[in-house]
C-alpha cells in the first residue's frame, strides 16, 4: 500500500512539474546510471546480483562471447578452441590484449584464475558458475587446456559469461576484497573509483583490443550511483541528474511513456514465475498437493494471460514449461492448461474436495501477483492462507521442511540453457518438491551428454512429465522497463544484461 | 561523581544486554548461510559457507567470539561486502550523524520559538498556526513529504539535487524532512511546559519585582519549561540516527540507518551487530548527556 501511494503521489506531481529537461550528459560525454540495489562486491565471483553481472561484462572479458542477437559463441579472450575429449578443452588465446593496469594478458592469467576459483576453499560465492571446472593447465604462452570434472555441455555458456579472467599477479596480491575496491580487467571500461555499494565511476579503456566481439565503447564515462527508491530515480531523470534507469514498474513506465520526454523500452528477461507444490508430501502425507488432480486443478484455476495483461504487461508471456523459452532444451511442446475454473472444480471434487480446502500459500516478492494468484485459487475453492516472507526465510523453510504451495521465480542467472533451471530444481535437491527419480535420471543424461540432439530429447522428456504431472505450474516470464534520455541509442536484450559498451549518443 | 559513575555502569549493562538480545534474535530469524549464499546457491554451497563462517558452532560460542573481538575494536568483516565492518560503517555513520545533528537542530530551532510564541498567547492566531504546523508534521508521512520537496525544489525549480551526498545542498531537504518529523513533539512539549510555568508563583514574583518580559521569559520561564524538552530531544536524536531509514532511502544518502535496514534483510550479521551496538551506545550517550544537562539546568535533579 505504501509503495502504491508513493508511486501515485510522485507521478501525479511530477506530471505537473516536469516541463523541460536539460541534457547535459551528452555534452560532457558521461552516461549517468542508477542501480537500485547495493552491489556488494564488484569482484564477479563474490556477488550474486544482477548489478554484479552487469559490471562484470563491462569491466572484464571472458574467454568467449555469446552474441545476444544471434546466440552464436565467438572468441573473446580465446580465439578458437577444440574439445580433446568430453572433459578436456584446448583454447588458443588472443595476443596483444592488455589489462587496465598495463599487464599483458597471457595463459598465466587464465590458469591462475581458473585454478583459483575452482578451489572451493576460496569460497567463491557463485559456486555453480565455477564448480564444473577441475583445473587449467598452461600449454604455451597463449594456449591453455581446461579440465572439466565431468562432461558439461553448458560449458560454453559459462565460459562466455560468468567466468571473467583476472590478471594473475594483481589478483594474487589483492584478493577479492582488493579486486572489489580497485577492479582491474581487460574489458571495454576501466574503473576509476569505487565507493562500495554506492558509487562507481568508469572510463572508456582506450587500450581495449581492437577486434573484440563486444566492440569498442563509445561513451567516454559511466557514472553509476545506487538510488534505492525508484521515485527518486525518476526525479533525478527529470532534473537531468540521471540518463538511464531500468526495472521501472509497469504502471510508472506507462506514465513516463505518455509524457514522451524519455525513451521507454521494454524487453523480456529470463526470469519466470511459477507455483511450486508439495507433490512429494514433505509437509504431510495427507497434503492435498500430493494428488495430481489437485495440482492440475491449480493449473486450470489461474488465468495467466489476464495476470500478464493486467499486471506484468510489456513483453511478458505465459509460459507452459518449467524453463524460459530461449533456453537450450526448453521445449514449450508440453501439456497446456487453459484457464478453466469449472474443470478445476470438477477435478477438486474428483480428488475428494468438493468444497475445496484451506492451504498455506507462500511468496517472497511481487505481492500483487501473488495476491492475484490467491484470488483465482479462492474462486475454485482452494482457500489460501497467504504468507509473505523474506527471501532467505522462505528459502530456508522450503529447504528444511517444505511448503505446501508457494509462488516462486527464477532468473537462471541469465544462462541460456535449460539446465540452469530444470536441473537446478528437479534433481532431488532440497528444493525439489516433486522428488521424481525418473525425471532425475533423464536430467542426468541431458546435463552430461555432448550430443545436442540427445540433450534436447531428454530435457523434453523431463519437461513433459513435469507439465503432465503438474509438479510446477509455470506462469509467465518477467520483463524489464528501461527508461533513458532520448539522446541515447540503446536496444535492450532478453538476457537482461545492459551492455553499456554497446550504447552510444545519437 | 557517584551519580555519573552509576549512570555509566548502567549504560554499559544496557549495551551488553542489547548486543546479546540482537545476536540471539538475528540468529533465530533465519539461516545466515543461505542468505549469504544467495539465490543461485546449491545445498553444498550453503553447507560450505556454514562451515566457513562457523555457523555450525553453538550460539553462545559464536557470541563470545564476537564479543571478544568487538571489545578489541574488531567488528569483523561484512559477509555481504567482504569489507571490514569498521571501514563500511565509518563512512556511512558520518552521513547519518550529520543528518541527525542537522535534523535535531532544525527541529529545536523551529519548535522551541514556536512553542514559546504559542504559549505566550494561547488560543491566538500564532497558537493556531503552531498547532496546524505540528499536526501537519505528524500527519504527513516522511516519504511523501520528501517526494513533494523533491518535486518542488529539484524538478520544478532545480535548486537542490534530489539525491546523493556530494555537497551541503544535498542535506537541506533530508534535514527538513527528518527535522519536521521530530518537531511537533518538541513544540507541543515546549508550549505545555511554558503554559505551566507561566502561571507559576515565581513567574508572577519575577513580574511583580519588575523584571523585563524578556528576562521573565527566558531566564525564569523557559529555563524551567525546557527540562522535559531536553530529555525528549535526546530520545528524538537517538531515534533519528537509527530511524532515518526512510529519509536516507528517498534521498539515496547511504547512511547507517539504511545500511542497518538492508543488512538485516541480507542477514549480514557482523554489520547489523556492530550497528545495533553503535545505535544503542548513541541512545545511551544522549540520554546520559541530557541527564547531565538537566542536572545543570535544575539543581534539584542532582540528588537523584
């Protein structure tokens, strides 16, 4: 309620107040950017936030680069590569690349970075990004061999994203805390100053290697500030203090669009929302969610399209499978449940609940979406006892004793491979509410097979069974609104990673 | 002297109790390991983190460990920022302190004169105005008031920056918002105190012996009426330091209040623990100072 009031009040007033904006930023070649969340550590191995991913792509390079438009893997710090066998990858490295501190990039940097992050005792926070690598070995000054723990088909996806290469001498000296405060990479922008969590100033790196697939940075300076309140961000935008903001709520983005003072762009993200149900009966054998008819009834009860149209808006779409449609292996050719409350009631009656039942329904974000879901469930007789918890509290509850039903979301860490979501939750881990042995077996095959066709086949098997058994009710994909000055040329991408090095002034 | 020592001893005990209670509450409220591990962590990651930070040890051992380090001035490293807590807090505390001092000064400097003026002419226009201003202050939520100021002074007239801490200009709107929230209580108390005192015998005596109205007001009346106001201001000051979260968030000030609020959500125990201790110490110091100040203003209190 408070945030609604806040939003309504500021936007009503700003409509009156906003008359003209001074576009000073283009003149001094500085893009003023706002983050909403405090970034904990700029060292990409020691943060798990979206802001960290963005910084990592801006300041560092990975061995490969996935073109967001075509999905093709291109050489970045590596020029070409070859699988020696299922668990050994040889890479030739690019010559003539320099770090921001002047050090030359060589095989030593790759070997040091990989061996350091792959060692669990160093406590890399994003283990899933690195725990598939065993070690790296120097074959020459510009040639390395990467050893995997087991066959890992999604390797390129990780090598082109969350595995940045660090300068070995510098990192050995300063460690994660030093890297976070004085970052040094090879990327298109170098960091001028860091005030932890608050303010980051970046400058175009003139020594950036010419044939990078990322292209050369065009804007001279980036000034990134953390402004937690979206209304304040909007105020800064109006007063000329900011040029670019994102993750603007749908209703506010609409109003800003009407004003026609800024470019308002919308793009899908990889995050999907879903309802997770206790099919395995961890919260009690008699829990109604153990009955497949009840789970299907839940799926039929919800008008997902109406929620997308009314609340999420933008490029959000209804999803039917337990993954994001662009992810490798994510087929949408699975059982679909249309909105049919009568059918839901019938199924509930068949399951022995003609008058419905009462159940605890948990959520941790997007209260309005969760309440809409609860309303649809109430309408067919599933009376929800709604509980909104902090993320970590709900997660702990789900891991330790399970919850009968909860509204969850997952962003797959922008990894464009179904393993980043379906294998995360359906391989009998503590967040696996289905605990289906057969699905785990299929996913094991899909996750470790090198043959893409075989992978697709086995992900499809798993996803079909998940949909058929209604272990999850996949709901919709999320979207992000980007609002920026009309002087800026920028097109958002579906992976929700703003690439500042591809932005330019008009 | 004994009075001072007694108060100090009590203060230390309060600080210790606060630290124990907050430590227990934080550990009961959720698993710090899964909060640190973040969204994409697997069960194994969380187990590794639990062992790495020693969350698998008995709570009392963890507390003792923390307490002994803290006593040596070592608050440990923030789980979230991977920075020494002292470094993290030092920077942000100065912002909150500046804001708190400006806020309370603003509140006192507007509230006391208004309160006196209202008391001198009860039920007059001035009294009504003062009442109106104070009711507004209490009724307006600070997030709304803050945004209204932003719209007027940043967007419409472009006089003040809406966010940040680069210059003194950044502190004007936050000071007004924070101060305005504390002002009504101080104003009402000043007014009530003055009304009380103005009808007291010694004020009549002072007037009877021909003291000037100014002298009666400030030397005889205000000095007595202000005593509860001093105590209240001390509490308000403590409240401002810990409770400026909303203001810090709206104006993106990144002060200690906002840090505390965010750190609770992140289960960043060393940071929260250190901040709670510091906030508790502030309350204690301000209450202590106000006791001393009141003892100076009113000799009768010195016996207590």
